[in-house]
C-alpha cells in the first residue's frame, strides 16, 4: 500500500472517529431531551443521528474502496486493512480502531439507556392511565428497590420502533 493510500485511510479513520464522537454527543443530548419531554428537539436529534449514521456509512464505503475490500464483504474486516498497511504504521491504525470501538461501545450503552428510559416512562404512564380509568389493580406501583413493578394489564402505550 502506498503512502498516499495510507494517509487517505488515516484521514478517513479520523473522520469516522469525529462522526462517532458527534453521535455520542447526540445520544447524551437525547437523554436530556427525553427527561425534559422536549419533543421538538427529540425530532431534531433523531434527524441528526440519522444523518450522522449515513455519513458513517459513506466513510465506511470510502474505506472499503480505498483498501481494496469487496463492497459486499460483511462484516467490515479491519484486520485485512491492518494487514495491508505498512508495518510501521499499524500501531497508529490499531489505536484509531480501538478509539472507534470504544466510542461505539459508549454509543450502544447510551442507546440502551435511552430505550430503557422510554420503556420505563411508558410503563409508568400506562399504569397511571390504567389506575385512573379503573382498569388497573391498585397495588403498589414501586417495589422495594424503587423500581416499577410490571403491570398485570395489557399495555395501552408503546414506543415506536
């Protein structure tokens, strides 16, 4: 692999890191908007996350085309890319790849937390609606661990997937 290709790949890896960092920031802001029930900003952040995801996919395609991987090869084979990079440059790319993995793990953790927050909020609201309409049981809503007990009635509310 020539020096220009290595530099291009390095630039793309840095761009990917910046995009994942922006995506992580989006998930943090999304959590704040969820807690404040700020629907307008939730729609905005949703569009921003979608746009960032498309840009990450675009960079991934550029990396695939520059490195000579087949476009339909799944999963994305970073080991192949590292094998084609000159030996003295590999540690730098390994650090970049590890930074990407770390960011992806943080994003996934925040994504799951946000989903759990939405689900817990909907369960709580559903239980309240059930109690107010007389369809629910009037037992304790919170258990001894300050968590919502699962409702015994059919859910009225659900999150959109």
